[in-house]
C-alpha cells in the first residue's frame, strides 16, 4: 500500500513527531532496546517506571523534548478527583462505567504510588499530596450542573466513599457573591491534589535510577518491516530498533494516526485547558480543593491551593480540531469571574503570577486509546481527556502488563483498545438533543436571560439546527458527544473533509458498527 507521507510539525504539543514516514523494510542501525516510549509526560514516564519494576532487565528508552510546550501534564492542576468528576451520564453506557471503574482504582492506588515514588525518586512527590475536596452547588447553578451534583452524591453513597455533607452556612472560607451563595456542600475526604511538576520530577529521577534512558529528542518516524513496527527514527536521523513502541504523546499522537493506514485508529481532538496561578492578598486562602460539579460544555470551576499563598484557578475545556494560538480572552475572563463569584470575592484582589495552557488528547468518542493497536509492535497510551494524570498509576500498571506478560486478564481496559470503532453512547437524535440542551445551559451559565414568552426552547432550536447541519456536512451518521459535536460545528471545509475521510475509512473497516 502506497501512502503519501507528508512532513508535519506541531509546535503546540510536547511529544509530537516532526514527521511520520512509514519506512518499509529499511535496514535498522543504532541502538537496540526492548521498548521505546514516545512521550515524556506523566503517562510515558509512569509506564516506563512500572515496566522496569516488573522486569528490571528491560531496556527502555523514553523520548521527548524537555521543554514540553503546552503539555497537559505540566499545565494540569493535578486534582485526584474521581467521584467529583461523576456526571449524570456516567452510568448510561458500559464504557462509561468501565472508565469510572478505572478512576476508582486509581483513587485507591495513589497513596502507595506516591510512597513508592518517594522511595525511588527525589522524595518530593508525597510532600505535595493535599487531601480533601469541597464540592459546592451554588444558587445559580443550571439544571445540568445540578444533575451532575446529584449524580456525584448518589455515587458516593452507592460505593460507600468517605464524605461529609456540610451546612453551607458553616463554610467560613467560602465568601461567594450575594447572588451565588452555596446551597449544598459535600466534602470528599480522599480526593485532593498533588503537584504535577513534582510528580514528574520524581518519576524522572526514579526512571533514571532504574537504569532507564530519558532522551531529550523528538521521534521523526516509525520504522516498519513486514507489517510490524520495529523501531523509531529520531530527528537526528539515528534509528532506534525496539521490540515494541508505545505512543504516549498526548495530542501529538494525532499526527501519527494520520499516517497510519486509513481507519486504523479514530482521530484525536484537542481539549484546550486554561488556568491562572495567583497569589493571595486578602484572606488565608483555601486549605483544600474547592470546586463545582462538571458544567455543561466545560469542567467544574476549581481553586487548588499550591502553598505560599498561591492558588491555581481553573476550569476550561474547549475542544478543537486544530491547536489555537492560545487561550481566548473571553474564556479567561469568564473563568476568573466565576471563581470570584462562586467561591470567594477576595480572589478578586489576588495577584496574577502566570497562566497555564495545555492541550488534552480527546478521541472522537471521548474514551481513551489504551493498549495494542492493529499494527503489530505498536501500542497506544493516550486519549485520556481530563483523566490522564489521575489514572496514570493504573494505566501504567496495565501497559506494563502488556509489555511484560503474554496474556492479560479481561478488565475495563478491554473497552478502550485503540483499534476500535468509535463508541456511541447516544444515537444521532439523542446526540443532537444533548448538544442543544448543554449549549442552552452554557448560555444561561454565562448570564443570558430569556423572556418569559420564549424560554430556553428558542435557543435550543437554533442549536439543534446547527448540530443537524454539521452532521449533514460530515456525511456519516454518528452520535457524537456535545463537546465533539461543538468542534465539528466550528470545523472549516478542510477540517471537515479530513474528518469525513477518517469516518468513511472506519465505516469501511467495520460498517455494522459505525
């Protein structure tokens, strides 16, 4: 099969290959290792570390540029939130339940994982662990946010997760605006936050102490022979032969997907996230994470304490097909206003120190791409959306098993094989309706008012029509999640053509499931 391999560069992600030629039968030179891991974020390093613990004889090299521009890992607030991320849709599909099971497993795994990193790393990882998350429902919450809050509460009780229901009037640290008083509050005892940068530093130390190599470089291509990936080619031209290649390159993996045979793996979108790092000028600040439940079209608003009166204010999740140049001014303004109004008016006096901006890898169906691909010797560990950092110990454990054992037991990761066709939790009609409902909720969240004689139905009709028009342009009937459908609506002709081509290839490979 002849493929037109185009050179490409993605300056916005930390582990995107500079180009992806598929070299057939090229003689290999240079180093020979057991595993090459492309990507030096939390997933790549965690997989390398866990695999080395399982089999100390493995020769593993992790490749990625040290700078990591707009990496999700280094931009993350790194909340260890599982139950706080529950929504009213968590229980609606087997894949959603499997994803939640992985997150619960990770919540249990983090204490031992941090302890192990302290033993092998630089000793800083567990020092940054701050337990406790205060989940608030404020008076002006939309019905969407309220449903998600109720779903969190129900899940906490169902799984006997330690939590406390608090009287919002007793929360001295919360000083919301008069029109945004908290009306319900739940304290999640085991969920909290760690410093992502400290964890990555500790992982790097632990990996090197285990004798593994971390290389400050970029992968320029995969080497393939006889239908199997047999190594990588670096930007220097050097070739590294490997028994297996793991792509843990975050959003950069999309550039690799585009150069695999059509229909091999579904496309990745970019979930852009913006956060502000500030220093308190009034009030002591929060002693634990404070957040809302997930909102329509975005994350929950959250404030994360960083120590030394510094706080991380976050909660954006805007999905794009291609990387924007930076965060939007309107998004930044709205996020900061929400935090001041909903949590503490004194935040308005804080000093802005810097902002964080990163890209999360979001598959077309919003579920992760984890495990072996249809191409022999090639594995994926990406597409984790907002859950990559939290789930990294469990993903590393699973990937290490794939790299070191001949057989694996059935489990929740079986839903998320990279070669699957997109998982559809909604049919087309339900997807259009869900998108319209969430967009209407978002407009209300941003302060829109509708007259009594129209209500929200008029706005929903406009959003439904936009969704139908976009799906008509796409040309393939598919039930997309609201955030993905929003990106498709905004797609230009070139982006739409690429996406349509990808979906056609997936349909041809497995027409009964697409």
